[in-house]
C-alpha cells in the first residue's frame, strides 16, 4: 500500500472513489429532497442555491437523484464484478491446475464467449428478462468472467512447475491444499487489478443499459436513466446531461487510476 500511494495518480483515483462511496452511503442523510418526489412547480429549474444541480422534466431534484443513482451504479459494479471474479477464479484455477482435456474444454468455452461482443450479448439476454437491478448485476457478472479466467489460468500454469509447489506435492499435499494454500494466494495480484478495473467497466455497462431503457427502471434513479431524461432537453437543460456524465467519467477514471497504481505496486518486477 505504501508503494501504491507514492504514485500521485493512484492517490487521486482513491480520493475520487472514496468521495463517491461516502456520498452514496450517506445519500439518505445528505440528499436535500426525496429523489422520487414530483414537483410540477419546479420543472426544469437551472442549478441554484436550492437545487444545486437543477431539476428534471418532472421537477425532481437532480442532486438527490444523483446521490441515490451512485448507490445503484456502484452496487451493480461491486456485485457484478464479484460474480465474474468468483466464476473466473474457479474456472481458471481448475484449467491451470489439471490442464489436459479439462483445460481445453474450459478455454474453448472462453474463446466462444470472447467471440461474442459482450455488450450485445448482454442486450440479447436482457431482452428476454424483466429489466431490474438484480437481473442486470447477474447478467453482467455471467458475461464478464473470461478475462479473469485467462489471468488465473496463466498464473497457475506458471506456478505449477515452481519448486515450492513440487515440494508440497512430493510431501503428499492434496489437490485442494495445493490450489488454495500454495497456488491461489500467489495468483491474486492480476485478479485484484482486474477486479478494480472491472468495476469501472460494469458501471459503464449499467449506465449504457439504463440509458437505452433496459437497465434500472424509473422512478428508481441511476446515472444512466438520468442521462436518458436529459437527452430530451439537451438544448436548454444542459445540467441533466452534464452532471451524470461527469459522475460516470470521474468514477470510471478513479477506478482506472487506482487499478493502474495497484498493478504497479503489486508487481514484484516493478523497480523502486
């Protein structure tokens, strides 16, 4: 951690993520208005001292909706990446440890999944399901595990022939002990970095789905459907597009900066 935070860009990334997380967690206490409250007397008001980010086409406070939207967007990112990481680690570990036909079958599955554009695959699956936050998280997670699988497999293939693993195998260590005690802990560096970067990708995917009307459904707020509301009034209500767009941009940038910093810090080949 000391090495990671000697990089100013990593510090900026961590600061951005920390601010977004704190605002999302404290949304019920710091939101000045009910995010779903409609006020016909306050339709499309520009940013002011009362409505810091203006109001939308139904008179709802955009700042309050942004705070609650942060909770949805980040929840989707964490849960979807958790699902993808769990699947990827298991399949990558099995493929890298047992090799042979097991490796061939798993990697051909990965190749098939990678041959299909991920976003279009998600769109196809979502089209047959009821749009909801839980369906989105599950679908994103089930279509994003291939990269983690390849990373873990590569690490296992490299570590499988190391002396400490061979020594443990000669001493009679079971497969489970070899995998969870010796191989997996030494394979987590790329997984950690990939997971951090994967959260940024999941936030983008969720925002894109919500923008297209296939993600989080109104009146529940997410950054994507706030952007959708803004496209109808973009000529005279710029705040409806600017603020959620900047939130998505800064959040994704923060995770990318943090991921790059962790990669440099956790990589033993990185020089001081």
